[in-house]
């Protein structure tokens, strides 16, 4: 079911744990065959520490690293290589870590497991080292290894963030070379990666060509497309996606409407500030008609844009409207209104808003005080800051 698989799309760092039935006799035979190459249990932690020390402290040319780790050649295992990479990924330079991994692949007495190779790809991808990513992905293909769907998801996301969406699409189109299926998971992954950076048109192209492979992930796809169009402030196309959802029998949820509201307010902020409140309230009215009641997040999206344009009266009115509608306010709502009041010189009114928040029993984060003190000092009202 996609509901289980999609967790790593939303949170790529999570690991997928697969349960397999293993034949007992085969397992014992495997252990016996590996016994001569595995270090004794009491030496494993010591070996890990020593290897990590060498990898993390290597300074100079990469050849020095190999000469220092040659003495560990007889003890290396696939899992030990993974442990070293995990332990050193924050301390060791990326190229030193890459050299260690490539050296290990050549000198392991048994071949590196596909799952450990995929784990290494994810580590170097998360470090955004494009050269390392290219080398490992190329080697993965040459050696006929399997690329896991999770690895592709992280890889696609990072490549698009680096501005290499063509490369991400190229890997997706050639997934069969990596023995990875173009299924609902990988389609959702590339669509999500593209839309996260506003490439909604290209994402729609992927969806159009793989309509038969998105069964079960339609809502996730629609959410991504709405976000992608709103990144471009293209409210017209985002609205089309919402209509398409309804036609297909999928009801837009809170995420869809809040995303659409964000795109609408962002567009009006730049093009039509006077339309901020009326158009946003129309969207909220539509939400209520579908039994989706606006939350503090919905109102804060609008308040944030109003405050950026210094529309003080409308900000205060929206805060009052928020209370009257029965929506629970949060400290961030009060922060936004108090901030715009202080910035426009309405210090008494700003203090009143802060007092109202305290009277309601809301406990703000440190940001509330730090930022407002900074604003007051910036407008040379240190006495109010104190």
C-alpha cells in the first residue's frame, strides 16, 4: 500500500524496514561462510573506532587515506562500511568519505550489499555533493545494482534543489537501467521534487504520461501540483487543479486550501494588495461550505501578507474576525499584529495586543519577545522594549 511507502517521500530520512522470511539453514550456512572475514564480536567496536579515527583525521592527499586503511582490509564487512560512513558523515570531508567508500567497494572480501550501497548514495546526496552523487549513481548502474525507491526520492529532491531538474527527470526516465520501477512511489517522488521548487508544468507532464501508475497516490499528486503552481503565484492553474480534484472525486483538504490561500495572498501582495482581505475571505467561505474550517494557520497566512504591506486597520480587523469566527488564536497571530502596530508607531495599541494575548493565557515562544524587542529598538523606542 502506498500509505506505508509514502512516508519516506514526506520524510526522506526515514529508513524503510522490510521483513523477510529467512530459511534457518541457509542463514547458518551464510554465517559460517562469512566467519573467516568477520571480526570477532569483541573487536567490532574497536575496529569501528579505529576506522572512524583514520577517516576523520586524514589530512593531505587522498592516497594517504588508502595507505592508512590498508591494514583493515581483512576485517571489512558491508555493515562496517555503512557504520563508518554514518559515524563520520558530519566530521570527515566529503571527498575523504567518498574515497573510503570506493576503496571499500574494491577491497571487501564479500560484495557490498545493495542496501548499503543505496544508503551511501543517500548520505552523499544529503550532503549535496553532486560529483559524489554522479560517481555512485553511475557505478550503481554499471554494476547492475538495484536503486531503491527511497534513494531515488532523495536523489530527485536534491538534484532539483541544486537546479538540475533535467538530470532528475533523466534518471526517472531511465529507472529501468537501475532496476527500479516507474510506479506510484517513484512518480510521486519526482512530482513532489519538481513542485517543491515551482516546476509545476514539468510535473504535470510526468503525471500526464504516467496516469496509469498513480493509482492510490492521486491526493498526494494533487497536493504537490497545487503547491507547485502557488510557488509561481499562478492562482489560475492552482484553481484548475482544485476543480480537477473535485471532478475526479477527491475533496480538497485543509492542506490544499491553505496552500491555495498562500499562493493567492502572495500574488495579491505583489499585484493587488487591496484584494488581500476580500479574496482570502472568499476562499475561507468556500472552505466552510465543504466543512473545512479555517485554522489559525489560514488566518496567519493572510495576516502575514497584510503586515508586510503595513495594512494596520485590516490586520486588526482580521484578528477580531478570527476570534469571532470561533477559530482559536495562537501567539503568532498576536505577534504579527503587534509587530505591524509597532512598526507604524502605534505603540499603545501594540502593547494592548500583547496584553490581550497574555490575558488569553497564550504562552509565546522566545521569538515573540526577541523579534518585538528588535523592532522597538529599530524604531528607537527602547523604553517600550524595556
